[in-house]
C-alpha cells in the first residue's frame, strides 16, 4: 500500500520501508514522527486531505546537502553574481501507513 504525503511544501509518494530526504524537521536521530497531511492512501483520494490517515516515520539522520550554486551573469556588461547554499535536510524511514 502506498500513500502520498505533504511536508515542507512538497509531495512524496511513499511505501513502508522507503527512505527519503525531506526539508529539515525537528527531532534527533532515532525519534519517531507522524505525517498527518495525507493526500491519498490505499487507492483513496482526499479532498484535499484524508481524515484519519497518517504515516509514521523514524528519523534516520539530520544533515546538510550538497552545495547549490546560483550563478547569474549579464553578458558584455562585466556583471555577475554567485551565491551558494547548503540546504538542511532530514532523512526519514517510513515505518507504517494507517488509515485510507
């Protein structure tokens, strides 16, 4: 059974046992969390959310991703701008899907 969850402004299709990286969530490694914003589960669609459905997950690690570089240049104007950032992420493992 799969579910579609929403977290950090993004949607993810998950199955029990999946490991995915989401935007930073509060908690330490080993802590369990629950995603209550379930858009679809077990072939049922919500409007927009499914009531009573939830997805349980365990935090595997907290970290920072690879550097993302934004380079902007205007040709022949001797103008350019380079910015970089390393976004924070939380790696979670899906442990269970209830409801739906």
